[in-house]
């Protein structure tokens, strides 16, 4: 290493010594300001051997000429101790905001009146609903009763109609006015029966129709002689009547039973 390299090290040692001297001066000033202590401080030995430059090994190379000594740097003025900044005071934690109680109701009577009014309105609404439900139930009952009455009335009318129909049928069958004779000729006595001396009574059952004519005739009881019976039937078939009338005034058939005697004088 060339000898030129030792100059920076010298400068470093010089700077270090300067700083150390300044530190000693500052310490001395500070100690003078502090109150005198009865106890003497023990002297402190400073080891300045580290400031000495290490010995250079001799080299065989030729030594360069010695450089001119550098001028001594000016001694720096002792620095005044900087004032210690004050420690920041701890910030107190924020106080919780007090909970405000609810503001009292300025008009409790008004509030009570409103509550009573709302309760009264609710009760009124419930009463109206009950009344409406009762009216609906009453209407349903009335409709049910009307339906029952309609069914009962219909059944009564049906029974009445049936009864009227039966009555009309009965009146139609019942003869109110019997037939009246219009033309009624006596039967002829058969000559053969007269000669033979036959006589007797023949009972004839005949039907007078709605026109007044005899529609049918038959022997119910014979006289004992066919000629006499036949003469009686022939005479009855020529008879004429006014037709019989029912209770409704209609012409109806009418059945007669007639005895026809045959006597020799």
C-alpha cells in the first residue's frame, strides 16, 4: 500500500479527537451547572491508544518524498446543548356523551285522550264487525227460513192440487142430475107368447150415454121366456133421455136398472 493512503486515516483520527474534545467540553459545562456534589468523581482514564496510527511495515520499495504537512483545521466552536423538547402530554380519552333522558311529554292529558280515542275507535270497529256478522247470520237464517217456507208452501200447494184433482175426478164421476125420460115406449107383447100364455118380469140394465140415447142394454134377470126378454131389450133401446150431469155440470153416462113386466089381461 503506498504511503499516500495514510493521509485519510490521519484525518479520521484528527476528527475523532476533535469530537472527543468537544464532548469533554460539553460534559464539563453541564457538570459546572449541576450542584456541587460532596462525593468526588473518580477520574476516568481514557485509552487513546486506538488513536495511534498502526505501524507500517517497511517495504523494500523506494520511499516517496514526504508530503507537505497539512495545515491544522480550525477548531470548531463548542456547540450549545440543544434544549430537550418537552414531552407531549398524554391526550385524555374522550368522555362519553351523557345519554339524554327522553323529553317529558308536554301534554300527558292529550296523550291519554288520544289513547282513549284510539281504544274507543277500536272497540267501535269491533262492535261494527260483530253487528255486521250478526246481520249476515240473521240474513242467512231468514233466507233459510224463507226457503223452508217456500218448500212447505210448494208441498201444500201440491197436496191441495192433488186434492182438488181428486175432488174434480170425484165430482166428475158423481152424478148430480139424473137422466130424465124424454121418450119411453112400452114393449110389445109377443103374439106367440100371448098365444102360449107366457108371462113374467124381465129386469134390464142399460146405460144412458152423454147424448141421451141408450148405448147398451142387457138382461139382468130373465122372465123365463126368451121372447119376452128380447121384446124388453128392443123396447129399451128405443128410449130417449136427457143426459145425466155431474157435479161439474158435464154430461156423463148413467146406468139404469129397469123392471119390465109382461102380464096377460
